[in-house]
C-alpha cells in the first residue's frame, strides 16, 4: 500500500492572522496588554469608571487602526526597511583621504 503524505505548502510564508502580518501581531498584543494594565491602574487609583472605559476604548480603537494601517502599508518586513533607510546618511563628508588610503593597509595593488 502506498502511503499518503500531506504537504505543508506554507513553510516559508510569514505568519498572518486576520490581515495582520508578521511582527504586527506581537505589536498589537503588546498594546492590548498595556491597555489592560492601564485600565487596572486607573481603576485602582479611583478614577471614575465612566471616564476610564471611554478612554481605554478610544485608545484601543486608535491602536487597532494604527497597527492595521502599518501592516497594510509596509507588509511583513517593510517597517524595518523603512527605519533602516531613514538611518542611512544622504551623503558623507570628509576632508582627508587618509581613511581610504589606510583601508587596505596602504597597498594600492588590491584596489
């Protein structure tokens, strides 16, 4: 008898949940945990519940919208690439060529 094996076709694909891709799932979860702790802290301090609930709901809605917008705009790795590109200088200024001469130990044969 021949055995039947199932093939996992999504091995190298990034994780996706309800439209969120990759790292944004963790970002959303971290934000929700922060909002839960903020709700508990405001409740323990004695802030009226009719102030706490709308505040937490509006912050949560904004967090959801922001994370979904980032996920849709940048994709799985796009946000990291965006910040990496912003950190690259547009030009380098130098006043001496000594740095470039000393890169290969002073020999010009390898250039």
